[in-house]
């Protein structure tokens, strides 16, 4: 679907690809946003699914305040920064033993109400210049499925489970892990557009199908959503911020720097039950 270009008064917005991702210039996110600035940033976010800002300098409190401008914040079920339950550290170095988010996912889809969005602030890029993040449009992933497949999956749900992501990969030991059932195709509550809503990290199975059928359909959908044509790639600098919409985009952190150090912190926006 071709959409008219949007004009902005307070910011400039430069798309990274025709489908997903845009850099936003002309705004200092450490300061409270005016109503017009807020409305324009929100509009750019809805249009491009993930937006990027450069050369920002935020304290933890300013990062939280920017997130709160968009609504209630999500508290991660597994890990928070001590003293700041709404903030998680995305940290990898020789001591952590793994890179968070290196498999395609949208955040915490194992929750009953997965987060609407996430705001990641980079404060230490790796010395080799690696550690880019890829984003994939789940609108385009849905729209480019053939009509028979759209019809097949329209009433399917999927079980999303946190155990593999948290116990197996991050070695977080708990008695139980979050698990939830969501539609395979969701409708974005703001834009009204349909998006595919399955991912490699959390989606376990489609309960309407046998185990074997479920695996085959999920593999096909997930591989489709990870095709290059759905993606943009962001190269971080210290002070960069990415703000993505988990309802219509997935992401993957490229671990091509590990075990060099890469440190960022994330504030996550609360979401609704997908429909
Ligand atoms: C995440 O999944 O929040 C991490 C993304 C990244 O580190 O680039």
C-alpha cells in the first residue's frame, strides 16, 4: 500500500528503507517534549516502526521520563537495574557469557500483555565497531504472505514461552517462566494494520495443529519474517537511541563483537493483550 509522505514541523525524519526504520533529527530527548514534539515523534514511530536518534545524553531518570511520555512502563519479569525496576541493562562482555537478544524476537512475547515498545540507549559501543541491530517489519511479513497462507493462519493462536530465553540462554533459574497464548496475526491497536506475531525466541507451538504441523508452519512463518527484504540495519554510536514498536517489528542484536564490551540500557513501554 502506497502512503503519502508525512510532513513534520519540529523534527526531520529520514527513512532508512522504504519499509522500516527512520532517523529522527532536531530533538533533544533529555528535555521534556512539547505536545507538538511528542505528537510528531509518535507519528514518525507509528509510520516507521522503529526510529533512531543520535547524539543524545540521558540520565537514567531522563530516559525513564522520555518513556513515560508514551504511557505506563513495563517491568521486566526477569531482570531490572537495582533501584530502577523499569530499566534493564543490555550488557555483554567477557563476564556475561552471552549476548542478549541475538535471536530474532520482539520483546517478552511470553507475557500476557507483551510490551508495546522499547527504548534502547547505547552508552558503550564495542571497540571493533560491531554490535549493530537488525529490525524486521512484521507488517510486511504479513502482507507478503500468499492469500491461501493468510487464510490458513487467520484464526490460529500460538503459545509463547520464556523458559528457553531465560533459563536456557540467560541462566536465570526460577520455578516457573512466563507463558502466554496470542493470535498468530495481530491487529495493531493504533494503526489498525495487521502484523505477523511469531518469533524464534519465544514462540513454541500452534495449539490448533499437531506438533509436526505446528513446527512446519512456524518455521515457514519465522523464516519468511526474517527475509532480508523485511529488514533495516542500525549502526550504533555512543549516545544513539532506538525506539521500536514490538507490536509490528522484531529485532536481532548481532553478536559480532563478543566478548568485547557493549553496554546499553532499555526502558520498555507497557502493552495490551494482543488481538
Ligand atoms: C534487545 O533485545 O533489547 C537488545 C537489542 C540490542 O542489544 O541491540
